[in-house]
């Protein structure tokens, strides 16, 4: 459990709940860079080659902050991941990968929200919003995409959140 302070001075308490005694293995591989384009609501994963060049591997539709909420641009690093996490709006995210930005752990990659901590309570209206702004600040994805990130990108993987209105990235915007 941790406490997060919003810019308006409001404090939120987040609790992370693990359903299983042991979480599946997460990759140790940090030879990835994940770029989240806020303008296109698109996440592109790159693998670093032997020369350190970024080679695009996969692209995912995502949803970042809507309305007055923000998903700040900047450099983050994958940190800890959870099978389930309790969100600030009283929903649940599945396969949540916490992002660190110095001492800040406010944002995550996670699934579209669920009403309960059960796989049959997905909020389908939010799922249908993937590819457009919909979150309170985290980066939402469909389950298979966030599982792919958890399984392939190890702790300490570089994440860049940016905005480029000229291109979603080299792999385009997934449907």
C-alpha cells in the first residue's frame, strides 16, 4: 500500500492485491524501450540491437489521461508488477506494471478497468475506448498487450511518454 498526492493536494491510498501466492515470472530483459505517444494513444515497443539502435517490435493501442487528468511526458522505468491492483476510482486493474520516475510511482501500465477483482467484470465501455483518452493518468491497454509487456520487458525497462502529432510511430496505429 502506498499514498499518492495529487497536484491539488488530495491524497489517495493505493492498495495492490495479489490473487496468487506467486506471480508469474517477469522477464529480466531490459533491452527494450517503450514509447507512449499521447497524441495518437499508441504505444510502440522497440528492442535495442547490438549497436544500441531501437528496432520497432510491436505497437499497441492504449488510453491515457482524459479531461483535466494528465499523463505527464517524460522518462520512466518499469518497476514492479501485480496480478491485480486496486485503483483510485474504486475499480481494479489486471496485470499492472508500476512505472518509476525518480521517487514517483504514480503511473502504471495496466488493463482496462474491472468493476471487481474478477475476469468477468471488465468495463467494456472503457475497453471500447482504447486508442482514445480515457484514464485518470495511467496507461491502459488490453490484457494481452500488457501481459506481453510484463512477460518481455524486465524491471528497469525504459519508458518514454511523449506527444508527436505527426506520426503514431514506425508501426502505425493498431486497429
